[in-house]
């Protein structure tokens, strides 16, 4: 039993190590860094827009649940929580968008284009 356990461990180590031994070196390309920066900015804008759209949807759902709770305390609390957490999510998305723009501008000014 110990023999098979040792054999499995050796096989696992070999299987995990083979890609590192036979991997081709990754060399830096003479590409334009501005293209990568524009791509990342575009992705961040799309993700922030989708997250804002989703947060707006949750605001609508929370508001409708709040209106239609009919005095039911459980539904009212659930609607309030939906509104609070959608606001928190929207604040996080806006903060992430602003921070990513600040970091990109600082990196561009520090390293150049």
C-alpha cells in the first residue's frame, strides 16, 4: 500500500513538473503598450457599465418590493436590505472605476506610453 502511495506522489510531481521543464520561454514582444492600455480601459468601462446596470435593476426590484410589502415586516426588511446592498455594490463599482483610472494615469505618467 505504501508503495502505491509513493508511486502516486512521484507521478503527481512529475505530471505537475513536466510543463515547467518543456515550456518555451516567453519573451517580451515589441508591441505597443498603448493598445494593451486601451483594451484594459475598455474592459473596465464595460464591466463598470454592466455592474451599474445590474445595481440599477436591484434598486428597481428593492423599490417595488418596498412599495408592495403591504406592511409585512419581513418583506419590508428584505426590501430595505436589497436597497442597501445595491447601493453598497454601486458605490464599490464607482470606487473601483475611479481607482483604476487613477492608477492607469499614474502608471502612464510614471512609465510613459
